[in-house]
């Protein structure tokens, strides 16, 4: 009898941990159709449909993939905060002239998002433009 209860307890524990892991893994999967070319780190991406998802169990590493699977990049992020929960998932870009750089990833209903560390190209462009404040462009995303 004791073994049966131990089995039930272990099974319940594994199921709850598995469900939490599944929720965490799907939490950062957003899709967006981006109407302009953009940069992530030193990688250039054409306009098109993309998915952003977590890499493994961590929250700091994300991967961006084109819908056709031909182009992808993994990148590190830091946490960022908003006072209000997001009504829609979104990808936020910094725009300098006609160049766009992915800056933030937000999921629906959250007050915390992920912010990319500015790449060398973005920092150099900002300096070349006399440290101009970028225009912020948000693209709605779906979960």
C-alpha cells in the first residue's frame, strides 16, 4: 500500500513539473509578420513572417526563425518591465533612418518582457547620428 501511494505521489509530482515546463516553454513563442528588413545583432533579416521562442529552459536566450526555416539567429536578452500588462504580444524595433533593430519581445498579459542588448552596429549607427534617439516601432504579434 505504501508503494502505491509513493507511486501516485511521484506521478503527480512529475506531471505537475512537466506541465509547468510545458507552460514555460510555450510562454515565449510569438509569431509576427514584419513588413520591413531588420537586424538582430550582426544578422540582417528580410521582411516576412517570423517566430521568436525561448532556447531551452532559460529565459535570457531567445531564437528568431523565419517561417520558411531558412534563416534564424539565437540571441541573449535582459529583463525589462512595464507598469501595465501588455494587451497584445509584440516585437519592438528601434528605427534609425531606414534601418530597424529588434529591441524588445513582449508576450500578451505580461508586465515583464525581454530586451536585446544593442549590437555594435546599432551603437555605431547611434553614434554616427550624434546619439539620436531612435524612433520606436512596435509590430503586433500572435502567440
